[in-house]
C-alpha cells in the first residue's frame, strides 16, 4: 500500500491526499480535495531557474546560460533551443523572464531589454534602455504588460513602483509603490527585483488579473482595466512576514549564498495561479532545514474565502522553486534541489481534483 498524507482544513472537511497513484483512498469525510504529484527530472540541469511557461506538455524554460529551452514535460528531455543567444537585434542574452499573451511573447534578459516575439517566436520588436525590471513572470496583453518588479522614479514620476503597467512606448503607470523619499531596505529591493521565487501575478478567465505581495500575503484582484476591485490576505497558518532586520548585505562573490540563506529561511508565498472559474491556487514555501524549503498548497475563492489551506506537497522540496503555469486542475512547478546554480532541476505536475471550479 502506498504512502499518503491527509490534511484536514476548514469546516467542510476538505482534505488533500498526496500519492493517490498507488490506489490509496481517503476516508469519506464529505467534500474532499485530492492532489497527486508527478515528478520529472530535467535531463540537463538549468543554470538557475527563474521563470518558466507551460504549453500543453511542453515547458519553455529561460535558462540564463543556455537561451530559451523547450523541454518535454513527460520525459524531461530537451526538444530544441527556441531563440538564438546573442547581442544582435532580436537575439537574447542571459534570458531571465518569459511570458506570452495577446498573440505575442516577451523575454526579459540581462541586457535589460524587453524583446517581443509573436507566439511562434518570430521577432517583432525590442525596447532597450527602459528603467524597469521584472521580479517574476509578467503578464502580456495585446497593448501592455503588467509587471511585479521595480520601476525607477524617473519613469513613474513618483516613488519606486513594485507593481506597474508598462506600455510599448515605455510609459509606466504605477499601481503600488514605495512613497517618494521613503528609504527602501536593500533586501526589499532584492525581493521585488531578484527574488523571483516569491510573489507575482497571474491572469484571470474574465480578462482581469491578480497580484500576491510576498511581504504580507496580500492578494489584490484587478479587473480588465487594471482597476483594483478586491483585496484580502491569505490565511496559511505557517505564513510569517519576511524578517528584514536579520539580513546583512554582502557585496562580494558570497552575496548570492548569503541572500539565499536569508531568503530560504523566510516563508515564501509563490506566484498565484488561476485554476478556472473563481478558484485560485497559491503555493507556499516553508523553511525545512538549511537552504531548503518544503511546500504547501492553499486554495481560495476570488472573494478571499479559503477552500483549503496548508495542503502538504511533500514531493516538492528544494532550494529554488517557481510556479510555472496552471490550468483546470493542474499546477506546474519547476525548481532546483539546491540554491546553487547548475544544481539538479525538476518539474512537478500537481493535479487537483475534488473541488468545484
């Protein structure tokens, strides 16, 4: 008989059972939620997992030293290199973030260029020199992108924005920002700019979108016109706000490990994902030993009502984990078993059943 984990949450007796592939059935407690996790090892480890996009059974992985890779989610094998590496117009170098929508895709790389392609990855245009950066997968619409990252006051006309709308002409409309003149801790900047394993944005079926702030587990729901229509907070009992006071900036080669050690000791609220209808899934990273985290799944309705929180996903454990994409009943998570660049890379497909969406 296979191993399984049962967690009871909420007044409805919602449970999550991990490992049902072995045929273990949960006790009949009324309405139940089942999660099964399929793990696939990526044959060629990524240099550093920062972002990923799912298309059917294929994974598009921006790999800092290997370009944009297309990977078979079933086997973990590389299928092809999607984009050429280089510094010429239309080429990418050090790709970090990728997102598609509205008939086009955008790549953000270490030249700090936003490079646009059609959905077949034929070059459209590039926008160099913008003083904005992404901290995670942006949202791409036909006329704009929505970014959780950082925007310089020189383009916002105010403080440092960490959630903003960016138009193709370079104009930026801040939605959330630190007030003008407010001192911002360096570690807070790193969360917004180079902390891709926490927080982020996702689109909703009605054309709107939502944002999760990793600092306080705040969830903000926007309509298709980028107007805030609802705000609430996640209720995972193990969430704790980041402890900025214990982080000491390091400006040498050991800085990446120092930041990772601090970051992985904090609760990490990942990028939210829409699971269809008004159902939202949010994976939460919980410190689980030096430089490692285990993960739980929270499910909510768009009005903030919890469906279930703290559903254990014991297979998903590592040092750098990002949420790639989701669809009806499925979340794809990608990550590395260690914080160190080039470490073993895996994809986990979490299948959810037993909850109405």
